[in-house]
C-alpha cells in the first residue's frame, strides 16, 4: 500500500482557504497512492471555537473529500470539526474512493487546552478494512494512551493525525515508535507545520515506522509530502516469527 503523508501549514479557522490549499497539495502528487493522510482539524487548525468552523456531514468539506477521493481513486483521511445533534466532535473521516465514509470521534480530548469543555468525546474505536489492510485511525492526544490503541483486533496499520506542537515534539517521536513496537504494527503519524493563532509553533515530524520500530520515513520539519509504501507480507512474516502479540494481556475498556 502506498500512502501520502501531507505535512502542511494550516490557516486559522479558514475552511475555504485550507480546502483550496490541501486541494493543490493533493493535485501535486504525481504518482498513484492508495491513501492520503491529512493532519488533525485540517480545515481550521486546533481551535477551541468550534462554532466558527463546524460543518455537518452533509456540508462542503465532506462533499469535497468524496469527490476528491473518487477523482483520485484513493482513500483520504484526516479530522475535521463536525456538529451533530447539537454536539461538536473532533471527527476523523476515512473517505473511500467509492464515496463510503467511516468515522472516528476523538476519545481522548486534550484537557490542557480545554478541548473536553467544547467537544464531545467518542466512545468507539474504528478499524477500517481497505486494500487488504486493517487500519486503526486515531487522533493526536490518543497517542499518549496505549491501552485504547492496543492491538486486540490484529490491525496492520495505526494512524495518528495531529496538531502536536514543537515544545512536546520529543514525546511525539518517542510514543509513535513505542506504539509501533508494542503493537507490532506499521505506524503513520501526520502532523502540521507553521504557527497558529495561539502562537504555537508546529514542526511536523510526520513519519512512518515499521513493526520493529525502524523508520520508513524519518521525521522532517519542512512543509512536504512524503510517500511511503507498506508491505503486509513482511509484517505477517515478522509476526509469525516473533509472536509477541500472542502474549498480550486481556482487558476491558470502559467508555464512560
């Protein structure tokens, strides 16, 4: 599977400008890819003002993503601010080329920024089946909570989309590798670059890591699109030889 990691700046609370900019980025990809991964809240930046940018699942961003996925014949994923039933969600959407959409609402809301005060947390983990791979997509702060991401579903790829700022970027690097090793899974992390209106700086460090903790794509700090290729046969061969997941603990996650 070929995956494009789009490491881009975001324009503060400006969905129209962000859609246009991301559209240019995607159209600049000259080779075929199976999946395009965008950062967290890619239409707005990490805002605690959802009323300024929220859309419904029937609004422009979702319609645009569906058309783009169909035109490019690839899947696209990232998170956007969604309003539903009078609640706001930091919602990851996984858009298939067919137009089908699967969603995941961020479970671990970032209390340090007050995300829990304005957004509603999700309860359900999502496993996407696509092109012969089982994919578990998660969002930013979820990275700090390994129990929720524990590989009890035999997924092949763990994806984190993020707005993870520079002062804590070392934790991002460490935890992405840890998630890959402990879950014997490929890990894709996509983070933004640039400054937001809270004067937070983001330095990217989008990366791809294999199931043994080796870089497929090393962290970079510039605006860029990275193309990586994942090999499921190598993953299964390694899991067969090193059957660490067979010894994992059994546990139950409470949803409230």
